[in-house]
C-alpha cells in the first residue's frame, strides 16, 4: 500500500508519532533528553521550526513549520527516529521481530506516522490546544502546566495562554480523529 502525503514547501504540519506497541519509552527524563538531542541533531542538518510539542510516555505530537524551500518532513522524522534509536538501543534492550530484523529495524517506533497539513489559523489553534491538553486527556496530570514535556510553558511565558488554561473546563472540543 502506498501512502500519499501532502508535501507543501514551507508548510505547517501536525504530527503524531507512536512508539512500537505503545511502549512507554519516554517515561524517564533520560529518554526525553535523548529525544531532544535527536531533534537538535536533525535541526542542525535539516532546519525546521517547532511550533508546539508534547512528549508523552508512548507517543508524541508536534506542529512544525518547514523552511520555504522544503517539504521533506519524512526525512526529518527518519533522522530523528534513527538518531534516537541508535543511542537508545545502546542503553536499553529493544527486541526485534523477524520482519523488523530483515529490515534492520529495532522495536522502538511504529513504522509510520500521522501527519495533517495545517490549513489556516483556526486549524493551527485547535491543533496547538490539542497538543497542550493531551497530557490531561490521557490522565497524566490535572492541568497542562503540570506536564514538563510540552511547549505549554513557552505559550504561557509568551502570553498566549494563562497558567490556568485547561484547568477550569476550558478545553478544545474537537479532538476526534487527531490521535
């Protein structure tokens, strides 16, 4: 089966990336720091801007904006995933199944990822809110500000959200189909 992806140079995209069999790989600060290093490694080679992010134990959501001359987010994700995997598998045991062994893959990531081209400012706002509310949705914290691995604090610092956003019933209602 061939996946058709929308490739717009300079586009802004929402992504969902999931670990293999939803293993809670990112439940330690060390794993999250290793992932951050994978992002830095990739951004130095193929720049992009992270608009919003959240890293949960078994999956992550991001909104990126690509440079005007590039639409290649797939290679960026490949670099991030492979950099993380190379360094993670030195520290942790990752089992391999037969199909993955043939392709020299480790059991760290789900093979594919989900992307959505952001259409306009309302679409962007909804996806950013979804990202920031996600730790609450999954029952990990009571408010977005309690989750350390998110761009929420940057949005508070920049005056986009108040610190209590997402705690008093103010949430985004349209999360169907986003995860």
